[in-house]
């Protein structure tokens, strides 16, 4: 009789630990616990890009915008387009891309330009950012 009470007590305790442990487990739709959204800096065909920051909804991993800084002084005559590659959202997710023409915030002679790009079709699981300046 005592063995069955000890066994039942051990099973109840292990069940309680399992339930309590799962109550404190976070969930995320982001595909990697170590995922870092953004980049520190990179050189893109003669344009030095830094301070890349994505606007991402953490509940569904959808990227809707990106901001970054270029060391070059751009003018209104310069067109910068950013394109992200990832997964389309909706009933049938598929690989896709979304482009945006970026707005300029010139910082003054020699200080570079900040750019902001808002995508008309946000994507999830973004794997690539292409920046074209012309």
C-alpha cells in the first residue's frame, strides 16, 4: 500500500511540475529563438549603409518597414528603393517580395542621409533586403 501511495505522489508531483513549467513557457512565431532582425552595417555598390532597423510585428513576424542611414548626402533627385524578400501573408502563404520607394531625411553637408521605407505588402520571415540608389 505504501509503495502505491509513494508512486502516486511522485506521479502527481511530476505532473504538477510539468503543468507549472508549461505555464511559464513563452511562444513565438519567429522561426529561431536566436533571430536578430537587422544588420549593423554593410557596403552596397558604393553606398555605405548603417543603422538598419526593421519594423516587425512580434506577434506574427511581419515586416512592414525598414529605416537606415547612408553616409552619402542624397538629394530629392536621388531615388532609393528597398525590396524585401520573404513570405506573403494570407490564406496561402508563398515566397514573395515587396518594394518601397524610400523617403529622404538629409542631415546636412557631409552628415549623410536617413531613409525610411514602408512596404505596401508586408512580408513575414524576411530573409533578404535589397537597396537600390539611382
